C-alpha cells in the first residue's frame, strides 16, 4: 500500500517535551509512538524522539471500508491494522482500528498521556478522585491520601493509601452494584469439568450465599482480623468464601488446590487460621483429586507443629466424590451443605480501615520458605478495579473469563475482586483446559458468548501445539479483547493468539505485574497503543517504571537492566506477614529508593518495555548475561518447536551453559537435524554466545495444574540432581518427570 507524508498537527510536538521537563517521566522511553485518528478515520503514527523532537507522520489510506491491503510502512515501523489482516512476522506493530478506538475508554495515545501525566504529577488527586467517585466509603480518609517511604536509608519501609477511610470490599463488590440496579445481572457463570453441567448466580443470589457463609463463620468464632485458610478448586464456593471473609473483616488465605499437604501445612502453621475450608474432591480432566485427604494430612502435620484447627468446613462436590466415600473426623469436619444454607441471607458489614488487611497470599521464596504477601483493603480495591476497567476496556455487556485459579494472585485480582467491583459477569471453569479435547476453551467461549478472554502464555503455547483445527471449528465471534498473564509471551505465540484465536480483530492486553503489586503495572490499553507482539508496552496510570544497572543508576533510552519502580501505587503490598525485615531486604535493599521487581527488562528505541524474566533466570555465559525468556522465544519461533524452557547449568569453561528443554510440534520426531536447526535459530536470532549447549527432548514440560512451568524441577534434571527433585505433587502430570529423566541422554 502506498504511504504518504502529511503535516503534523501542532499538539503532538508539545506533549512529550512537557512530560520530560516538567514531570520528569522521560525515562519512560526514548521514543514514544503516538497514534492519532484524523477526521477521515485514518491511522497516523507519530514517532516523537525525545532526543531531537523530530516528528514524522505516515498514514494508511483507510476510510470507512477496510483497505485492500492492511500492511503499511508507518514511519520506520511496519504495521497492520486491527481487523484488517493477520499479523505476520514482518509486522512490527498492530494498530487499533478506528472502530475499536472510537468506543474505547482510552481512545487515543493523547488521552492516555493526559491521564498518565495527571497520575504522576498529582497522584493524590488522581487516585482520590477515582476512589471518591466510584466506590462507597462509610467514612472518607483524611487530608493525606497516601504516605510512603521506599528508601531503607531513611527508615522503615512504609506504604499507606486512604488511611482513615472506612469501607468494605464485599460491600463494594455486591451491595453497591445491587443498589445500582444490577441485582438480576449474572455475577457468576460456572462450568463444570464435565461438559453439560453448569450453574449461574445473579448478584442478589451471590450476596445471599455470601451472607449465609459469613454468618456461619461468625457463629464458629471468626472475627475481624482472624485468618481463614481456603483450599478449594474453582467452584462458585471459592469466590463466595473470599467475599464472605471480606464482609466480616476476616483475612482469607487461599491456597492453590494443587499444593501438597506439606505446603498446605506450612501455610496453616504460619497464619494460624480459625477455620479451614475445603471440598472433598475435584475432577481435573479424567483424574479425581482427593482434596480432603490432602487437608487431613496437612492438619495432622500442623497439629504436630503446635497449630491445631478446630473447624474444617467441607463442601460436597458430588460430581467428583459422594460424601459417604469421604474420610471424616467427627467433631472437626462439617459438611457445608448441612450448615451454611440454614443461616440468614443477610449479614451486617464489618466496616474496616483502608489499611486493614484483606488477604494473605503465599508466594515462593528463594530460601524455600513461602512469603506471606499481605494486601490491605482500600488501595487494593481501588487499584484492581481501575486496572481491570481500563486494561480490558470493560463494558457492562461483557462476559469475562480469566482461566487462572483463585489460588494465585490473578484469581484474586482478576477473577473475584477487580471484575466484581466493576459489576462484571465472570465465568468460572472447574476443569482442565484441554478436557475432553483441546477445543474445550472455545466451546466454552461460544456457549457463554465470552467477550474478554484472559489466560497464560503457557496455555496459549499448549493449545497452539494442538493445532488450529481445535480453534477454528468454533465461532469465537463474541471475543472482543484477549489478555496474557504470568510470564512474557513470545512473539510467535502472540501472533497465533491474535491471528487464530482472535481472528486478527482482538487486541491483546499483554499484562506485566506480580503477586506483590496487586494489579497490572505495565500493560497495553486496547484502544490507545499500537501493540508490538511480545511487548507489555507502557506503564499503567500512577506507575513509574525505571530500568537500572547493577549500581542502581537509572538508564535512559534503549537499554536493558533491572526493572524497578519509584514511588508507590495504591495496590502495592504492605509487608510480608510476620517478617517485615525480609520484606525490606528482598524488595527495597537491592536498590534503595526503589521497589525492586526481581525482573529483567529491556526498553527498545520506541520506548516499549520487554520483560526478559526473573533476574535469577538470567544465565551468565562467558560474561554474557542472557535472559532465559529471550532464548526460549528464539526456540519457539522455529516452526517445528511447540514449547521450550531454558535453564542454566554449570559449565567448566563458560561458567554457565544453556540447557534447553524442547517440545516439538505434534508429529515431528526427535532428530539430530532438528537439534542443529534449533541451535542455528538461536545463533541467528540472538548470537553464537546464546546457542544452547544441550537440547533435551521433552514430550511435555512439568507444569502445575494452572499451567506454570516448574523450572526448579528442570534445573535439577539438567544438573542430574535427581535425588533433589523435591515435591512433584502439584504437577498436572507427575509422570512427565520420569519421561524427561529417561530422555536425558537422548
């Protein structure tokens, strides 16, 4: 397609220099590309260089009807317009369409920059405005919206938002929405592991269920500030439990129902709960997991360590196991169905301070001891709701499905709290994403007319490996926005997700955030930014990411280094439960004055952020620091590679070598030719220094039931430390480990 130059409008040359000089946010990028739609609906891309402020426009001649060819040269980037054609490897960016941007909450980069500028220049005004207008507060906070100290040299680390404000998250999720007229709107769709079994709850029905459980918990002595451990699968009773705890001011600690009894016991001992809530069993694909047995073992273990729990409330999941086949301890174990429905369907709200704890969520630590991440009420509520609203361009008519389990932070922020604070309709799926076949996800999308689909790159690559046929036999026309979470998504998987699943018409919100951050930190806004496949793009409102070197010096322009954040944001965690010293040492001492994310990041010449993985996933090969994610991305770009995971191993000469586990595409055999071709791909894309020293064939990779790759196990296999594999009970298929061991010398 022919591209022509046009004269820039005068507003654009002013925006970035102002931000750079007045608001000191030039470290966002070296060059921000600014998309603008002119009066004829044509896409304009401004490359605004912070070095010389030269601005170059190109536009594709796209009026009301799509152009015959969607690909155009726009400045120095090659672009495809959303909905016009598939994204190819030759396309640098995917532009929002005029129709999508026109209806988006943030319809342009100019609007994003205005909002971002306001959030950085005046964070107190920005966030208090949102908090006051969109949430219910029994009592407003005082004059000080937030206080912070992120510098260990100046005393204890402290972050507080809306302190003195009195509110309740459950009330804002349910009562407030019902009062706004959403009583009969579907709050939850539930889809069973077994096709054909489902359920729904409206917002009013959900509130009644929540109140019944809240009243029961109060009857057994649970009070404000008490901990409740939750070990449930993705049943509707899981968000019901979370909301019931929030309603009475109890602190829930959801443990992923895939952790072993030892891991569960460790968490019980640490937080000392009044009650444990579980179910007797769950079906994951064709497999039955006996959750109650795991809880029984954990309660014995914790009792032996001095922490006894008097109440184990157990839900009978009849599709997985009948109650008569469930092991039982009289006096401690209580069937949910026998007691909870007897309680009143209304329950008074326990109003809490914004800085009172909402939940504990344990995440892995380098020492082996889990870290109890503590999130408080007010700031988390405001931040998760706001990030959900803008990152997914949420509309009242949306049906939203996040495939994450509530045992992880994604399930807290973007299954339960963020969506329901917006009055959204949320889909819960109990089962395995490929059961009974790899088309199950798209069958569910069509059944419920899902509009927003948020999942992990691991699942995307797994479904990609199974082939397009399982996707294309379903309509998926309801899909409007896609999302990615959990790890960097490699460009080839991004393009498959965009082209095949989304039909080249759905933007992808490739989000970067952490358990500790509470909500999205760097994310595309679907109607605003041109997207680069694999890049998380730019920061969310109020977030100031910086890239620093080993000495903590901020780097400008195109660079790579350690990703840090300066200044606090409302969703930030406040401490590690019972170990504030570890909190400060882990996150704030490495680079005083900043929150250290533990992740590596690159910023390209256009200012886009590319997450390169955990810095402890960086391999030092002969002095070259190589991110495992970078090597993995190169490997999976090979047309015969379905998935790859890279770890470092000791090397006598280079210090560390690169050890790659590779799963070929279905139907492709292991061969020396393929091995050489994979290594050549890495050499070509990254350089000879990054070439894998070992390709280990993998029929599959060891993953948890949520799809997370267990790299700890891969490291032990690579190092041949087979007697140190540790707990493999959380794997979706523990047999994968034996297969990998047998193929170690192939």
